[in-house]
C-alpha cells in the first residue's frame, strides 16, 4: 500500500482534486432550477421582460 502511494500519490491527489472541482461546478452551474446560475439568469430575463413591458406601456393588468 505504501509503495502505491509513493508511486501514484500525486496522481491520486490530482484526480481527486479534478473530481472535486467538477462537483463544485455542477453545484454552482447545475442544469435545473435549483442551481444558483440558473436562478440568477432566470430572474434577469424575467426582470428585463417586465421592465420592457412597463416601459412600452404594456404593464400587467
């Protein structure tokens, strides 16, 4: 076991670090409505649409 860690220790750490970074990216970016980036982008588009309608005189009833 010690021999394996001596030879492949840095490779194992690198692989674990890459997996951790990918995991963090998936949590932040995600692909559904629970992700931070999706919520921010959705709110940005919705807010723009509402302000554009109000500015054009098409306010919500």
